């Protein structure tokens, strides 16, 4: 069965920017036993932006429509084979997925390679990729060509603080992921959860789970880029989620 959860960007921005003080100590006393977060396999947009390089690109396909490449499907299948090797006490029991096609396709392909009966899947809009609003189709060169004043603002504010017109900053992404994790605690207590999403989501999950102040968000750049079909895992110990591995792509080799 697939469940759908909706939360608009505007709603996400109403969330307190940091967990409340009362929740800081042992805030994960309830919640999943294990979280495994993966980025989708290589997408057609990944290839288009990479091939454009420093040349202006306006990618016309909507972010929610972008599909996997052949390599992306092979990566997703490799992810499924990795899941199949996990001991029963480590294998995911529940799945939360971005609503974007490339994430859904990654899970479906991985499930086929895993070879088990389908797991319960919740499609949650809070796991969507970072929204770039009016600049969604543009690479940085196209922004520089068409809106040089916005590129100047991006450079001045930094990528983690910059909010494009109609889009999100990384702080906004952190806000909606805090809301997601809070909801997840009540919906999957003691269970093992797989999250299938995007590079921004995996990266900012590390920031949010570590309870790092948003003023320190740029430091998370040290852990980028997040590889396609990479695996990051946290396990609950004494009421806190501890990071076991991050951005692991060994199964793709």
C-alpha cells in the first residue's frame, strides 16, 4: 500500500528553525530504530547539467518528471542487491519516498532487484528536492546570463543561505525535514525505515539529525556531493541516532 503525505513549502517554513530546548536531550527516545537514506540513481537531468558544464542551460522538463537514465536504473538495481545482503535485523521494514519520479523509480527498481514482497510505502512531499522556484530550469551559467543580480545575491549570501525567487534555502529544507522527522517518530517507533530521496535531503538530514544550528549549515558542504544511489545509515542508541555510514557507494563498484 502507498500512502501520500502533503506539506507545502510555506507550511514547512512555519516550523521552528531549531528543536525546542526541552527536546534536545535524548530527543529520539521514540522513533525508528534505524534510518537508511538513499539518493536516487542517476537522472536525465544529472546528465544534462553535467554535459552543459559552464555553458548556459535551461532544462525544460519539470523537476517532478525527470526519469532515470540506464545507468541510474543499474545503480538502483545495485542498491536493491545491497539491501538483499542485509541481515534481517538491519533490513528496512517501511519506506518513505519523495514524490518525484526519479526517486519512485529508484525504489521500484531496487525492490525488484531485492526480490521481496513490496513494503509499505509513504510518499511524503517533505522529501522532495530543494526547490529553486523561478530558477528551477536554469544552471548557474543561465542565471548569470539572464539574472546577473540574482547571481550576485547568491554569491553574497552563500548557497546555504540563498533563497531563489519562489524557491527554498537550505535552511527551509532543514525546516521541513525537522517536521518530517518529528512525524516519523510517531509513525515508525522501533521500526527500520528506508528513505528514498535526493542529495539535498540526504545532506540536510545529516545536519538535522546532528542537531546542528542552522548558522553552521555551510559546514555541511564538507560532506557533499552526495552520490547517486549512495547509502547513509543511522541507528538509535540510548535515545539518539548515531551515524553508522554516510554517502557509501561501495555497492556500485
